[in-house]
C-alpha cells in the first residue's frame, strides 16, 4: 500500500512540475532563430549568435539591453550586407565586446564563438 501511495505522489508531483514548466514557457517571448554573422577574411570560423544562449536562462529577458542600441531589430533591405564585426571593435567595447570581456566571458578561447 505504501509503494502505491509513493508512486501516486511521484506521479502527481511530475504532473504538477510539467504543468508549471508549460505555464512558465508560455509566458516567455518567442526568441528569434540563430543568426550566422558575416565572416571577415581573417576570422578563424563563422560565428552564430544564439538568443537562447544569451537570454534563454532568464525568466523574462530584457530585449532592451541590446536592442536597438547594440543590434538593430529592423530587417535589412534585400541584398544589404552587415559589415563583419572585427576583433578590434570588440576589444574597444563595440558589438559583442559591449558585454564580452567585461560582464560576460572574454575572448580567451576562439572556439567558444568561432566554429
């Protein structure tokens, strides 16, 4: 009898956690898909920006931390290209360097971003 009670409690807890996770997930904004950034000539590999990796852990991401100051949210006209982000610009605190190297991990391991 005791094992049935424990099994019932475990099933009830699992169902409650599942419903809570579903409810929490529905309150989050739908994040944009990954973005492959333009690669400069001396880049060791392409960089893919992932919103999930940057804000997915936050209960309510603050889009205004980056938009529109660091990154435009407007679509570019067809055929328009974004200039590649250089390592020098990042070291000067522009683009990714606004956070990385200051409040986020630095630029010690190229493979963290370049693949």
